[in-house]
């Protein structure tokens, strides 16, 4: 066995397997197994192709394998290593791509020349790399077995003990429409100097109840949604926005109390959101809510090249075709999700439905002005995030889209409950932390039982009040508090 390990470069297969398996475990529950498997095969195929190409100049399989290993490992682990040095020495010249890429290329050429000239055998190194990655894979495999054997989140245990079944209750369709970063009128009027009363009035004429001075409990979308659908605060996640807490919030959304109880009551869940929900994967991925294998491939050299170098190149040279594609793809994603939501209202079903739509309107990038003209010049620029006029213009355009969608939902499903809300306020003003939580909130109930929806209500009590009102529950209300997450973006 030892001789076999020293002779054969199995590490070329083990390295991609370890990288994909480790990423799959790190983001367990957010990466489909089939996507991870296909990605692993892709990386193995690339490794074998490169070995085939490098064999010709070396005429030595071990030397070709070592060269390919260096290239693949550099690609896989570039992001974490780069970030490590940036944290130590800051954003200096030594960590800029203009220094790293040429130096890395020169080092690779030097290594190839040295390997070409040396007559040394690499059996010991080959055996070490084989053993190292085999052990790493076995450790990750053990971790995966523990995760799979560990009982999944018991959603029934997460349900407030006061919840009971209601066989006699009417069970209308429920539409939860979250407009990302839609601020309430207090922030819009007093801080952003735009009065959204005309839109609120149009909602009111359609039977909606506007919850005045409403707020989110967190200043970050995944945490706000997790607390709302979980009907509770998220004590275990701490107050930092990082990969660990973000992944945990996604998992809590996926296994939440509201959808668990609704499913228990016979509801069918339809997911058109940015998150996996009740085991249903999110239909689209975006730069704000990365999903699938992109969660870990984004940290590879190629991933960083695409997000940093390529995008910097596009913005500096203002390549119109790429910019237009950037805007159009995001507009198409939003349009598709809205159409799917409307189609749900027009389809008859034997079961009541809970439909969750999460749209990146009017969130940055502000793709449209108030008249519906696409902004192909500035909407994609990071500096435009702070453009209040751009935000307000996109909000005004979004209002028209939302009213049209609401009208079509009400026409197709007139007895449906519709919640239309934001998940946090406008967050791009210096010294205005309170504004982060000033989110819009409105609800339509055919019977118009709005007495319990009180002024200043926060998202954590949204479904507590709704279930009390519509399903004869007796859930106690929680204190309407806010938690400011550091490094939220």
C-alpha cells in the first residue's frame, strides 16, 4: 500500500474531491448534492486534462502531476490565503492583483523549469500528498455522516407551545411579498425627503392596512426573515454578519415555525424567494444571496477574478454590452419571479397555498428610474448605493410594479391574505443606524380584521398577530426590539 501511494499521484483526484466536499459541508443544507457532484467531476476532468498537456514537455507523470497540483491548489485556496494576508498587512501594494498575478505567473514558470531540469524522484512527496488528502477527506466524510445522522431541525419543537391545530378555521391562500429594503414612510418622508403617502393611499383603497412606524428586528435581510418566519429572536447567531451566522440564518429560514405549522394545517408552500424554504431551493441566485456551489467557488482564483478583476475591468472601460447584460439579467430575474407569483393566483389548487416572493426591488442596484427607464450608466456602480435619488426613483417605479402585481393576485385569488412589506429600511446614510430598521409593512385580510396590527409592530410579531387573528391562536406578543448586526454587508 505504501509503495502504491508513493508511485501513483492519486492526490490529483483527492484534491478536487476534498475541496468540493469541504465546501459542501461548510455550507451544508445550501448546496445541492448533485451540483457538488457535477462540480467535483468537472474539476477532476480539468486536472486530468492538464496532466495530459504537461506530460509532453516533462515526459514524466509525477512532474506533470506536481505542476497540475500546484495550479489547482493555487486556484482552490487563493481567496482564503489572499484574505489572510490582507488582514495582516492591509490593502497594500503586496496584496494587489497587479503584484500577485505577475509574480505568481513567474513563480510557476520557475517551478516548471526547475522540475524540468531536476532528476529527483518525487515518490516521497507523492506519498505524502496522497496520504494527507486521504486523511482530510476521511475527516470531512466523518463530519458529513455526523451532520446527516444528526436529527434535522425539529420544526414542531420550534413551534410556540401555544400553537394548536384549527380544523374549523378558513384557510385562505397567504401571499408574503417582501420588497427588499423598502423603507417605511417615516424614513422616506423625514430622512429621505420623499412622501410615499400616495402609494399608501392606493394600497388603502385596495383594502390594505398600513402598519405605521413598522420596523424590522435586524438590519440584515436573512436575519430579519429568519426572525419573522421563526416568530422569535435569533439568540444563537450573535451580532456579527459572517459566513457562520449567515449560513445559520439560511438554515433557520429553511426550517421555520410558520411554514412548519402551515404545512401541518394542510398548506402547500411555494417558494419564489432568495432563500431555501421548507426544503424547496430558492429559484434564483444573485450577487446578494449566493447559493449552490457558488458559495465556495467564489473564493477561488477564478471566482475572485470574475468578481474583482473582470468587474473592475468592465466598470473602468464601461463595456456597454456587459453593463447592459448585468442590468438586464437582474431585471429578468425579478420579472420572472413576479410572473410566477401571479400565475399561482390564477391556478386552482385543492390545497391552500403559502406563497413567498422576495424581490430585490427597490434594493440597490437601482436599475430603473421612476419612469421605467433602465439605468445602464450608473446603477451598477458601488458608489451609486448611496444615491438617495436613485433609490427613491427605483422605489417609485417599483410601486407601479407592485400595485399591478397585487391587483392581479387579488383578481386571481380574491380571498387570499396578502402581506406586502420591506425587510429593513434604507441603510446607506452615515450616522443613521435607526433608519436601518425602518421597514414598510402592510397587510390585506378579506375580513379586514386589523385591530391587533398595532402601530410600531416589528417583524417578529407579524405572524404571531396574523395567526391569532385568522387561526384562533393565542400567541403572546414579543417585545419589539432591534438588533444591530456589525459588518452587515
